[in-house]
């Protein structure tokens, strides 16, 4: 079931969006395959932990990975690392673990969005579950979330991904 916080927020904002069910997908690449969409249009929410425990959401395409050094400098922290599900699951109580929509603002988590996503007319993302997705205009997403746009993405590589900076 779609995140109730997300559904209420989108409906109250009167933003047009398409909601659809798909086969179970635990990664953004699997979501892209399931909904037959290019990876550049599928966005994922990666939860990071900065210094003394501040949670941060970075939003980027399924095709990319985050350069944590760039984000660490932008955030102004000493240490930035991937957060474990146990560290953030309580913050996203209306979502299945690992299926957070890119709306950190609804959960009091600052959002840093890859600036290249603004080139997309539409984006698609997990709706709080591993079986439902939402497609909407990037312009509406940006207006509703007001993320900090930063260029921090690099092409995804299966080898050598850094977990901390």
C-alpha cells in the first residue's frame, strides 16, 4: 500500500501523478525493468548518516551512484556514510524498509537531489512499497520537495562503491 503520508500530500497539493502496481522490485534497476522505463527516469532515495547522526536523503537516478565526497563537502560534515536500515526505518514509518519515496521533507529529512534529474520531464519512484510506483512531473516534484539541487552523481559501477566519505 502506498505511503499514506505521500498520498495525502500529493492529493492535497492537487498534483497530477500516475500510481501503478508492478512486480516486486527491491532495487531501482529492478524497478526500471519492471515498469519498462529508462533508468535515468527512475529515481532512488539513498539514506545517509552525517556526523552525529543526522539523516540525509540523496535522490538520484537508477543509473547512478552518489559521490559521497561531493555531498560531504556540500553538507559541511566531517563524516558521511550510508545509513543502515535499522538506523532509518523508524524515520519512514509509513514505508516498507528500502522503499522510501524521494520526499524526505515529509519525514523531516533534508533532501539533496542530483541536479541532472531536472533535465527529465518526468520521474518515477517507489511509493513507499516495493510493489507500487508513482510517475510525476519533475517540476512538480521539485516544487513540492524543494530539494537542494547538487551535481553529485557518477555512473554506477558494480565494483568499488564507497560506503563512507
